[in-house]
C-alpha cells in the first residue's frame, strides 16, 4: 500500500519532512523547507497549497485539532501534521533514497562521507 505513493514528488517530500517532527502551518512549512535545504528549495504558495491539498486528499497529512493560544497566533492559520500513513510513506521514501545513494556510491558517482 505504501509503495503506491512512491516516489514522492519534490514538494510533497519536503512538506512531509517539515512535518516529521512537529505540526506547522503553511508559512512555517515554507520557512522550514528553505532552512532545511539551506535556501536551495523555496516553495511558493501555489506549490505549497496544491501539495497540501493533494496530501490531505491522500490521507498522508491532516489538519491538527490543536490550536495555539489566540493571543500568540493568528486563528486563521491551519496547522498540519503527518498521519500514520504519511509517516509510513515518508519513512519508505527516505529508505528508497538511501538505497539510491548507496548505488550512487557503489558506482562512484559520489564519495563516502
């Protein structure tokens, strides 16, 4: 079941990775992806929200029922988190990427770190 979602597209992977350790709202996801990739990946709002819509429909992420204190956060923000399925798919994608990296090292495309 998990393999039917692989490989993840670029934006979906980064969004799911950003949600791997905590719930985030859309703008926080954008900032976290940029930080994780050291500025190499910048998700625009169109790409971000199209991917979020697709991930919600697939059941890989869901809106969080938890809300921050209204005095410290805008109540219009929607927070997202990985579902159990989403975590399984993300784990499988990381494992797939690790296999590809091992193959690249075997072929001497990249050196061992």
